[in-house]
């Protein structure tokens, strides 16, 4: 029995005791393990939209220019900022929007050609319409002529802070006007050697629509209707190329990825492959075996180009990559690329955005991905629970179904594609997702992601121009209000945060440090939810589970109800008690969330019980040993 005093904004965990439950000796509880989990510190990735992170201006005019709305620079991400990110529990920083992408600005003085606003989304441009893979966004540099050196300095600062660096690679598509002025000697641009008379050729980098010129989609209004010398409803591309999302029309739709063109990886227009299939038994073979398989094969030119790009950034000190829309690129290519990277840096972290669960295992085992987005699964399920559209009864089957790959999943509740938790379109209140964040962060041995501003309840409000409210814009120049209060004009000390925002950030700090460093979270997983369905006081607003190794164990219980306290005598079945190596007796428990209160686990006749009472939205993570 115990009482927890959390900050008021996070609600207290109150003392309580429910009636004794029925014996759970005969209840089946699965103990699941994914042996791929590493014994080292688990990845906790802090994703920042780099152009927004250090921006101190808060004017926030829709379609605003750099002069009006401001832009963050590499230099703004100083030692203090990085130390605070590290203190939050992160061990990786994903610098989103670093490769040079198309944008509406004049950098001709630095040898950079103008980009046409007719094929740019927003004024600042999409970070996923890369124009030059061998350099970085000039907006992010104090001196655009030295932009690459400034990013190199940021890599060095990040490493000195004890953090690793990730950037995006977007193999599926590039900007409509790809033009590298920074490529190393001997490197040819995408499309430079293509036979444009052919819709498809194995070594073409793009797909073409011979005999037809590209036409700007109907309904596109660049810069919100503002006059600009290059805005004329036209873009010179003849023959037209396929659009990034695979649209094969010379005039794509306004909802297509019209600012990009699709890369050809040797997939013919009918979907057949113009390269060897990777034998199924290579799922169990090493990267060395994979590279040996590809060594004497005639591979499409695009494969080599992206390998060279990834190794270029690896050589500059980048420690990992987040791959945009990896499911749109054949798994064989990922085998080749990822093993080429691992040959140079075996510790590189390789993360895939993918939304097709049926393909997860192929991308992990054949494609050699370290981690995959767990959106179509954990994110969707937890969001539904937070929104009151489902109960926690959906979680046991979900987690059981991915038991063999759970340690390869990236868990998140926000990223640049998803609506902010605090937005009215999601929860409307950042507190409502705290139990979901506890489950998301602690249920798996995989990786965790925190999107900048999430930890202080940023709501993503405001019409930014191309980027609309509920998601922090990735297309526009913008100030992020809650984040700017933490940034405090560059002091990075939270000096302008409200009491509630500081409490929220403290909660995230405690949770993410626990997720990164607790050894029990690298071990076995046992669902306790099903075993407690007939326990008095237990319901589908609660979710409970155990994590343990031979030396460490943890019990986690989360209350998703925003209205009701929950009083329960949690039962831990004999099978889980035995798996944790416990015998009859009483075991001290310490709550690793909050202020470290203690309770006890009573084991009698091989079955365990813990008395607890959970206030609305409260969670506990009891450390057993």
C-alpha cells in the first residue's frame, strides 16, 4: 500500500485497496520474448524539425517569409540545447530536413539555381523533395557558402554531448528539379544519363511519359496566391516523369506528390523486377552473406547512387538514417543498401517508415532494417484508446501478434506526420496521452521517438500556409509556441514554461530516461491484462504488463481513464512469477515514475498480488529488483 505525489498537472496516484480477487493460478498468461533486443542502451530518438527548432521569432504569419516568421539555424542548436535533449533521455537526434531540398528563396549568389514555386509545397519547401543529396539546406546556415561545414560542426557538437546523429534519406523520390552542385568528382546526377525516349529502362533513374510534357496540377496555388516572378502555372519538364507517389499522368493531381519524381529501382511498370530476387533463406543470413550475394549482380544504377549517398553521410559522421516511405522501394534494395552501410558502420541505426504490417518481417530480416514505424498497430491502438474509441482489451492480441519482432519496432505518439496530442483533433489535452506514452515507451524492447515540443504539450495550432493546424508545419517558416517557451530566447532552460508545462516535461524526462536505461525493458514481456479480466476493480481502462530479465524485473500499470480512479488488487499469475524466478514471500517495489514511492508484491502459493489505486491518467512502473 502506498501513496504517490506526482505534480498536480499529472495527477496523484492515491492509496487504496480493492477486494481480494479470485485465484489466478489457472489463468494463462503468455510470456513473450524477442531475442533480437540489444543489451546496450535502448534508442530514444529526439526528432526535431531543424528549421523550426531554434527559431526565436513568433510572428507566425500564414505563408510568412524568413524575414517575417524567422528560421532556425544549425548554430542555434548549441551545447546547452543538446545537453537538455540528452537530459530528457534521448541518445539520438534525428535532424529532420537537413539534405538540401527545393524551397522558395534566392541563393543564386551561392551557385544554387532557383526553384519554381509551382512545384514546391509551402514557402520553406518539403524536406522530402531533396534537390541536392550532397549538401544541406542553405536556410539552416548562418553563411550559406559554408553550410556543409556548419552541419559538420553540429555533428561534432552532437557527438560531444553524448548523442548520435540521424538524418533522412528518401530513396523513393527526389525534387522535381534535382540538381546537385556539390556532388563529388565522378558522381552523376539522377537522370543525367537516362534514355528519356523510354518509359522504363533498367538503368534509368526515373520513369518517363514519352511525348508528353509535365503540366502543373489544377488547384495548386503557390504561396497562397502571392505574386512571384516564377509563378506562371508552368514547369519545364519534357518528357514528363512519373510523380513521387507513383502517379503516371503528365498532369498529376493536386493531392499527388507533384513536387517530386519517382526513382526507378529496377521495378518495371508492370511491377516485375529487373534484378534477382533475394532467396528467402537469406532472412537468416548475415549482412556479409547479403553483400556476397549482390557482389556479382548487374544492379540498377539507382541502387549504386543511393549507396554512395548513404556512405557519403556515414563518412561525415552521421550515425543513422530514417528512410522515408521505405515500403515503396523493393526489399532487395534495402538488403544491398543497409548491408553496405553496416559494413562501414556496424552500429548504424537504420529506421524505416512503413505502414504494411504484412511486410514487416521481410523488411527486418531480408531488408536488414533495425527498426520499423509501429503506426499501424501500437500508435493506432493507443490513439483510439485515448480518444475513447476503444478500450485496452485491444492491446494483448496486438502485442502477442508482434512478439517475435517487438524489439524492432519504433514506438511513438507524435512525429511530423501525425497530429499533435494536444490538438483538438487528437486529445485536446497533453495529459490524456500520458498513460499511452507510458505503455508505448515501456512495452517493447525496441526504440522510442519523441517529437520536439511534445514534451511541453505543443498543440500545433495555427494556419501556417501550406501546413495546416494540428500538425506542426514541415512546409513553412514558423515559430512553435510551447517549444519557444522552453527555449526561452536561446537559454534552453524552460524559463517561460507554465507550471503545468514544466511538470509535463519532467514526466517525459523521467519516463524516457527509464525507457533508455532500465535493463528489465530489454528482457521478456508478459501481458497481465488478460489474467486480470475477472479481478475485482480491474477493467478495460487499465493496462498492465511485466518486463524482466534474470536480474531485473518491472511491473507496469496504466490507467487510461481521465475521469475515474481505479482500485485493484493486481494478480500476477503463477507462470509469470515462475518466469521471474520468484518464490513465496514479500518483495519490495519501487515506483520508477514520480517520486520513488514503495509498495510490495506478495507471493503466496506461487501467485502474486499487488494492492494499488490509480488516480485518473496515472501510471506506475514498479521496479522489483
